[in-house]
C-alpha cells in the first residue's frame, strides 16, 4: 500500500497534514466551478467495469466474490464508471451540464517491489452534457488551476483520440503496423513505412505519417500539424478545434510555455473519443493527473450524452508541492495534570497530555507548541 511518508517530511502526520491541505484547497476550487461532490462505493461489480476495461487489464484488478450473489466484485480501479452510472441514474434530477466531483482511493494490482503503488489517492471531476469546446476548455482550466493552487510547477500535454482515429481510418489495412510503430516508439521505421504508403498510392498521407511521431512541442508543432493535415477535412477540423481551445486558454491567462502537444500519444484509444491531456511536474516529469473526453461512455448506461473528466493524484501533488510541511500545531503541552488538560480542552484549545518528563523535549521538537504547563 502507499506509504504516507516522503522526502523532506519528518513524519506521517506532517505528510498527512500536507495532503489534507492540498485536498481541502482542491475541493474548494471544484465548488467554485459548480461541481457537486458525491460519495462512491469502494468496490464495484466487475460487469459495470466492462464498459471501461480499455483502461485496465484484468490482471491489474483486485477482485473477490460476493458470497451472497456469487457475482464478481472488484476494488474500484477508477472513479469514472461509477460516477457515470450515478449521473445516468439521476439524470432527471440534474440540470445540464452535470458537474460531479469525488475523492478517495483507487486500487490496482502493482509491482510493489519496484515502487508501484497498489493504492492511489485521487480527486477528480466529471462533466456531462456540456458542448465539446466549452467542456474541454473548462476541464483544462480546472486542472491547471488545481496545479497552480497546489503550488506545483506543471506542463500540460494535450493529445486527441479523434485525430488518431481518423488516421487509423485513412490507413486502412496499414493501420495496425503504423500504430505499432507509435506504441513501440520504433522511430527508425518511419521512413520505410512512409515509402510503403507512396507505393500504395497514399502519397497525401505519407508526410504526416512520417512527421507525426516526432512532432512534440508548443504552438510551432501545432502549426506544422495544421499544414500536414490540410489534405483531409476531418483531420483539419480536429486541429482547428485544438487550436481554438489553445488560443482561448492563452487569452485566459495560461502560460503558453506550459502547454505542449503530442498527437501521437496513445491513451486508451478504445475509450477516449476526443481531447486527452496529462498534467506533469515541469522539472521532474512526475505525472500529477490525467483525463480526457469519452463521449461514448454514457451510451453504456442508456444515456446519449457527451462526457469528459480528469483525476488528480494527491500523493504525487504532495511530493512536488511548493507548500512547506508544517509541524502539528498544539496550544498547550501539559505534563502530568490530566484535570488541567481537560479544562483547557473545554475552552476549545488543542491540548496534548504528557506523562513522562523525559519525552518533553521530543514533543517540543515534534510539534509547534505555544505553551508548556508543568
């Protein structure tokens, strides 16, 4: 399980206090955007996750059998399918767009020996029924404001599943080979594959296919993609959408240098249907959160409505946060006087009773003590 200790922090209580501070600030931010917090069960029927399995392999799920029904249960690996089912079930009670937020732990089988965590603490938001452009802008603003509120230096990496889906359609029988090149990062095969497309009379597609795996960066990379995609209306439309969102985010104050584009990134293509994004710590490269658009998900719950969302990773945010870890605040440290300690508590003070004078020095070092009563 994830440990509540980290570099630069002297104790688990201090670490927990830091994470709680970040979490409280994020919950306040979500409310400012109109998101309503919901509580979701820690386990779920495996059948509910069938609509979401592109995100996870079965071997990563922690499962057990419900002895009363014989059905397979799993500890939740993700919040989105649960939140989406709730939104669909209560659609009549919510005006559009539906804005939901949540927090808690997700669980996945992981290689603990190599540093992977089986339990991750997340906070997230889901947005249902907003127009695509407005929904994408809202979530990108929200996740970057969350990073700034946590005092974390960040970069936002943007991709697009719809763009890649169109490339797959255009490639036809050559699609699997090309997407293997993207997945395995076999950049040395780009030239050979592009030449194959020319022989197959797909010359218009060849320049884009050759350049896409290495087009990573800011506004200049997006502008080059725009030129390379001009031969196809659907590809051009997706680039125009991304460019429009990018321009408005800059106008709203997001630093241009913090936004990067990589339209060759493969993130659960069977699940995401539009814009995808990942939030990284700018210097260390630690992944702080991720999300995207999944318009087809709600069809699984018999509701034809678009959807998008993201999750933030609290432990990782705490690791890179600019907040300074604070010692536990104590109003009174009282030695061997239980009655006095209780009187002070009744006045609303934070009081710690100590029964061994030899421990006083350690208590004073551990906590920020205002008063000592012997």
